């Protein structure tokens, strides 16, 4: 476990406290209300989504590479009715068979995966044809001025945070990987620094 991994795990909830209280938790709750059946959550971090799942949610597989994050996850807070199973691993190499999940949840994680296209193809592989990908991500800005700043600062940001990118074009990556975006909302993340403020959230299906 690297020092960066330990630090990001120790600071994550503190950093997100303001945005969560100002609206992000409510975004999560509304998004997760759509989760059903057998669920895979990639990069659950400290488990902030766990208490926000609906009681009807089934078995949840939490796939997280950073053991320091996982150590902070209280598995008892899972609000779904199925079991929670923690698996250490990466979203680009999911240790499950094809078409094995009804819902995949990705919140604030596609900014951190090494290759979004490779990861999204892997998510598509394990998602059932009738399944849904629920996403909430901070992304590249639509406004040119802010986008340029995101591009400029990204190399430094990525080094400081360990893996996060400011300028991911996640909606484009979803479409390129063969997902059809069914619902999409863009909104500024409340009480967040300008460079991470642009977000998208919604639902995608395999097209
Ligand atoms: C910014 S945190 C978000 C945590 C949580 N999903 C949330 O919504 O607050 C990013 C998480 O993604 C995880 N992560 C990074 N690269 C990953 C990968 N390739 N596959 C799966 N998870 C990854 C990190 O370890 C971390 O827990």
C-alpha cells in the first residue's frame, strides 16, 4: 500500500464533506434509487454510497483496489437487502463472468481509471443486456476557458492525487464504448473547486 493511497483514503471523506452536505449526497441517493438486482460498484472508496442504496437493492459486489480505502468501509452500513461482498481489484479486470450484473455503479471513479475506454468495455462485458450503468462523475468542462485550465493543471493534479484526471470526456467515452446514455444531467458540484465542479450523472445501457 503506497503512501499516496493511505493519504487519499485518510483525507477523502474530509475533502468531500462540504460538497456532500451541499447536495452530492442527495444526487447519490436519487441515482442509487435506480439500482436493482445484482449490483457491482466499482471503486466504492470509503463506502459513502452504502447507506444510500434502496432497501430493495440485492447482492452488492464492492470492487476496490485500494486496501486503505476499504479498511474505512463499514460493510454493515449497506442499506440493501442482499449481501455485500468486498473484492479487491480493478475495474479494467473484473473477476466475474460475462453478463453477471443487473446494475453497475460508478461514482467519482472513471476520473481515476487508467484507460476509460478499456474500463468501460470491461463494464459492458459484465453487465447483463437489460442492465444499467449508473454514473456520477466530475468531467471536462463544456466552457472552453475552464476546459483549458483543466488541461493545463491536469498533469500536476494527477501527480498530487495519485490517479485523478480533471479533464475526462466521460460521456464521449461511454458512447465510444457502446453504451447508450438514457438519462444525463449536467450540474456544477456544489462547494467544490472550479476545476472539479463540472459533473455528469445519469443512466446508460448497452446499446
Ligand atoms: C475519488 S474516489 C471515489 C470513491 C467513491 N466511489 C465515491 O463516490 O465517493 C475514487 C475511487 O476509485 C478507486 N479506483 C481508482 N482506480 C480504480 C480502478 N482502476 N478500478 C477500480 N477502482 C479504482 C480509488 O481507489 C478510490 O476508492
